[in-house]
């Protein structure tokens, strides 16, 4: 045993356990019992945020590589790390119920002492959002978010967030990774037997797929083929309204979305399984963050009703807007709009199957 190693030294508990200083406990104030819980729960969140950022950093590094074999250790580790992030978010969602043991009146005893600080200023939370790929232009009240005045960020945190936003984020790297997928290269499709005589797209597979998809649409859904052409082939419909295009517009390229849909369709091929699970994990992380936003919003409504937040937003109104808009992988999740029944899937050409099988292991 290492004689110099001591539990509390190793964990630096003198720093961690000694870092709670409730303002209401200070001289001149009336001690509010629940302020200790309020501080500890925020600190626990921030520690887990740190771990999430640590895992995300690793994932970014892997996706930053030009070559990632779909069945390599790299991609499996990415999946492992993403799944760890999922578990952490599950825990973070459960933690809200501990805070629920504080009543609105308990909170009122110290709430005014916190102004203008707020969870809004959680730099690590902003770094998680920015690393996952939440774009400025997709934020609810983006002008409000980026500020250094009262209730905003201090200069140093502001810089850190700016730097993170300027660097490549995970969603861009995933986009590039998907774009590099080689499945549609001509060499694999020379011996493919097309099901239809259609040349709407530049690829035999997509011509067939498009026809099968179109045939499967119900009368009320016929417009979806126009969306399909826009989402996967950037074809702008003649009568498209801006609103409709805005709804369909994605931060992922058409090429990347084609690859993602292909992975979802043929996920039963072993070579696609890890890639599919990586996409699924990203969707799950988005989902769990949105769950957290929802739980936090409900808790905030109960705690402060319709009062403004200590960070000076409209409070629950702001949080609701953020909940509705702050998704990153919604377009990947939304690909299920364009799935077809398994039994109607075009049979892949042997050359491609051979290539895919060689890539296993
Ligand atoms: C009594 C408990 C809480 C109340 C009343 C509360 C209230 C609020 C309000 C009103 C906002 C909007 C910004 C503002 O105007 O202040 C906000 C944002 C935020 N809070 Fe809390 N909060 C509580 C607990 C927590 C906890 C435990 C965390 C954990 C870290 C947290 C993290 C955040 C984050 C990250 C935001 C920004 C959300 C976004 O922009 O989407 N809050 N909170």
C-alpha cells in the first residue's frame, strides 16, 4: 500500500467538502436550512457536468480522425462513452426529485440573496450544449443568452463559451463522419438490378428507395415525397413557403442524412450495428437533456410560479422556449419519417455486401 496515499487527500475532500458557504448563514442574515441542499445539489450537478465534458472531449477526438473503421475499437469506445453520458443524464434527471423536497416557502427564505446569479450562468452546461452542437441561431432568445452584463457570464466564462462554439462540435464531426461513408460509391452498385426505371436522383439505390417510399405513403401523406426530395437531395419545391423550408432545414447535410438513413435501414448488418447505436445514443442524449429541461421547468413553475428568474429571464417562459428549441439531433431522430417496411427494402448488391462483410471485425 502506498503509505502516503490517504482517502481524503486523494479525493481532495478538504476542498470539496469545505466548499459550501450558504449566504443565509452569514452574520446579519437569517439562516435558511434548505440553502445547504440548494448548494450541494448544484455542486453535484456541476461535478457530473465535468464528467460529461470529459467524456465528450474523448468522443470529439475520435470523430476528429479522418479514418474511423465502423467496427473498430475507436467507435466501440465512443459508444461506451456516450452510454456513460446517458447514464449520468438519467441520474441528473432523478436528482430533481431531491430538490422537490424543498418547498417554495423554504426557497423564498434565501432566494433574494442569490440575485442575480442563476443556473443560467452554468458555464459547463453551456459547454455541454455547445460541444453537442447547439447552434447560436437555433437558440431561443439567442441575443439574451450571449451577454456579459448583470445575470450574464463573466468575461472569462464568456470567452470559454465563445471558443467552444467556434471550434468544431460533435454534430459537425458526426456529419463529416456520415458524409465519409463509402456505401454509395459506384464500384459497389455496378451489379445492382434496379426495381424501377426512374432517374429522379443520381443514384440507383435512391431512385428505387424513393419509389418504394412514395408508394407506401397514405393519401394524407403524399406531400412527404416533396420533403424527401428536399431533405435528401436539396430539391427546393416550386411552391415551398419559407416556414415549410425552415421546418425541414437541417444542420446535417443531405449527404450525411442519406448515410444516416441507410444505416438505420440496414442496421441488421453487423457492420452497421455500432454506427447505428452511436446515432441512437446521440438521439437518447438529446432526449434526456430535453427531459431534464422539462423536469427543471416544472420544478421552477412550482417554486417561483410566473415570477422572473434570479438570472432575470422571464423565468418559466424562457425555460419553455429553450425546451422547445434546444435539440441538436432532432433531424436524425426525425429520419423515421422516411423509413419503409423492412420487407420492402431493396436488396443490396453482392459487391456491397462483400465489402460490408470484409469490414466486420
Ligand atoms: C429552486 C431551484 C431552482 C430554480 C427556482 C431555478 C430557476 C431557474 C430559472 C428561472 C432559470 C432561467 C434563468 C433565470 O432567469 O434565472 C433557470 C435556468 C437554469 N437553471 Fe435553474 N433553477 C433551480 C435549480 C437548478 C438546478 C439544481 C440546476 C442544476 C445545475 C439548475 C440549472 C439551470 C440551468 C443549466 C439553467 C439554464 C437553462 C437553459 O438556458 O436552458 N437550476 N433556473
